[in-house]
């Protein structure tokens, strides 16, 4: 464990997630990038090739990061226990999210980690970046303000920028833990709530011909922005359960045609 991680255990709650990485060398370079900044947690979602010798060659000694890296079939699985997920993206395509600079995102990440929350910083495929389905799982987007006339950042370079900002923010002083009694809802808990919400809205015929996808995207943004804790989410799901129960009672009392 690095001296920085020893002095700030909250950093152990921060993971870097690479989605659908095409080239194993980029995985190794990303491992090197986070290791030099004092981080060790790397998660891989459906990498094209891993394990691979090229990853170890370009890791330049950060083999401990590669060997401990978790592998997942989906992004949802990789971030299931996280209550703050930031997606690194060059642009937003159809999924509007709050957007932070790397420096602003570092502050958000460290605040969440200091509260005892699990945090993920997510990066997409080298060629296409994060998909809309992946972006919608994120609470906010992180945009690196590169030169618009030549904004071609390599994946590991983007990882290095954000890891550097996190290290600098840590060295400047990490926020103290607030000690909230009710922890924020995790990604898995929020996804369960969104599934419950979508089902309840269909059962009461809420959409009435309107686009369910558009309405659910807006509701996702609302609840992700609100960042409900676990108790609040239980209350919301209790309301939905009662809505469904009343809808069934109303349906049972409706006269047969």
C-alpha cells in the first residue's frame, strides 16, 4: 500500500473502471497511470484481451494493479456497490448530466470517499467512448478541456489526468467524513428502484402514448441528482408499492365489459 493510501484510507474506496478496452496495452498504461498517483483499484468491463503480455509490458512494474483488477461482464456489475459514479466523456450524446472539470470532479470524489462511499471513475472504449447506456448509469460527466482543434487523448492519458487531479486534491487536504447515519443508495439499489418505478408507471398507464424512454431518462436524472440515501429509497419504493396495490384494487373493482 502506498504512503498516500495509508494516510488517507478513503482513497481505497476509489476505483477506475475501463469499459470494453480494445487494446491490452492501454490497460497496462492505465494501471501505470493510477499506480504512480497512489491508486491501486482497477476494474475491467468486457476487455477484448486480458490477461495479456502487452498489458504487463506497458504497466512498467504496476503488475500488482493488473493482478488485482476485477473483471466484469457489464458496467452495472462493476459499479453495483458504488453510490457515486463519474463518467469521463468528450461529449454528451442524448443523456444530459451535470458536467465537471477534472479538478471539480476530484473534489466530488474525495468528499464522497471521505463519507465512506464507494466511488467509480469510468472510461469508455478507445474509439467510441462511453455508450449512452453506460453514461446513463453515471451521476455526472467529467470533461477534460483539451484543445478542440486536436482533442485526441489516449485512454491512459485521460486516466492519468484524472488520477493526477485526485492526487493533488488529496495532498491539498481531504474533506473529513460527515458521519451521515444513512448511507447513500448504491448503483444496484438505484437500478432496482428505477426498474420498480418503470413498472409502476406502466401499471397505472402513466405514459398514455408518450415516450417511456424519454420520461424515464428525465426521472433518472432527477433522482441521480438528488442522490437519495438508502432510507429515502425505501420510502420511495414503499410509495410505489402502494401505488401498485391501489391500481390493482381499482382494476379489480372495474366492471367487466
